[in-house]
C-alpha cells in the first residue's frame, strides 16, 4: 500500500519520427516535493522511451484519487496516520481508512443502480397503468395505478441510485446467509459484523491478509463483495473502509471543490475546498458510517487487527446510536 504525501508531474515534449509528441507522467514521494518531481521525471522518461520505439501507451495519466489504476498509488489527502493505517479524504470528501493487511469487506444488499431513476420508475408505472385500466375497465383506474406505482418506484430508485438499501428484506437475508455459510465452512475465522446504509461491513480479526492472497479472493467471491472493490484491493495493495458520511446523505448536494476532488490542489483553490470540508465535517458529526452488530466465528484476535479495529470503530462512530449515512 502506498499513500504518498507529495505528488508532481513530469513532462517531455520532443519529435518522434517527425511528429511532436508530449508525454506526461506523475511521480510521488513521502520525502519531499523534490523527490516527487525526480520520480515523475524518471517515469516520464521511461514512458517516452517506450513510445519512441513504438509501444502503445497513453501519453498522459489522468488524475484519479482511487480507481485501482495499475502502478499509480492512492492519490488522496492524508488526514491522519496510525502506524501503518492511513486516514485519507476521498474524491467526494469522506474520510477513509486504508490498511495494508487488515481485511475489510463491504457487502451491499443490492447492486447499485447504474441508469437513471426516471427510467427505473416509468416501466413499472406503465405496466401498472395497463393492468389497472384493463382490470377496472376505466382509464382513470389505470392512471391512478400508474401514478401510485410511479411514486413508489421513483422513491426506491432514488435510494438505489444513492447506494442505499430499498428496504426489501430478501437481499439482507441472502447476504446474512452467505456470511453464515462462510463461517460454517471456516470456523477458524473471526468476523466483526457492522451495518452500513447499504449492507454489511465485515472486519476479519483473527489474522492479517495480503490483498492478493488467493484466500482473500475466494472469500470475496463466496461472501459477495463488490467486484470493483475487490479489484481495487488487488491493484492498490490495500483494504479500505469509509469512516464518515457520504455528503449527499447528510444534505450536502454540491460536490467537493475543485472538481474532481483529487489531491493535491493548487493553493488558490484551497480556500474553497477548506470551506466545503468545514461544512461537511460539521454535518457529518451527527452521523455514523456504520453500526456494530455482532462478533461471529472464533474468538481469536490478532494484535494488528485489534489496533485497526480501535481506530475504525472510534472514527466511524460504530458503537454510537447516531443515524447511518
């Protein structure tokens, strides 16, 4: 896991086969801005040399906070360090815990909706309208049925779009069953179970894990961990857990500025960012990111896992009675 304190960008512009080519690459360091620039220049030269001999490479890297990009570490503002555990601010403003070897898993009850909420609601409403009109032999009955179903489906769609549970108990039961079956098959495992707005969060307490461990991949698949999160764990060589509320769940509709919210930002943009962060942190004080439910499985506790658990539970307010967000 690499979460650098300093970032820089290298740039080379030169002719290749009579064509002017510009190549840019980022560099990073925990030591100094100068070391970050030297690393950026080194990566830029290496990329330029490969492009010059015909290799197909992107000429420019995009600024991304945390996307599982090969070779580029987590690019987020560092808020705190607790040993090897690093607390960062992600691209939409929430605080996140990053750990190289303590296993976190978020299991969502439903797959987040990718399309638009309006389209999600229109289909069921049209069906309800046709059925209602045919059954009642009147277009008014069909119109009423369509309106009622549209309102209900639109509300469900908004929750799904925000990544929240829609209140259907079946996905929760299925997720709980998968966890139970896994623990029956792995009696040596010790999992702490938390409730999140969209599902469960699991924290393995009995030992530490490497993110590319085949046992981790098997666990992710059996329990039903999001495939995007699983890929990011492998590529970024870390595990991760959100510690504070998602802004749109606590009444903050405008995004973290400047967009995208990738660190670092230029000094002239810092005041706007700092003002947004202060407003967000004040609102987030009244919410928890997850709520502790129970410990399941064995009673074995690894010291490294316990140290991370202590930080996670305190910063996520997991044992408070605050509403989840």
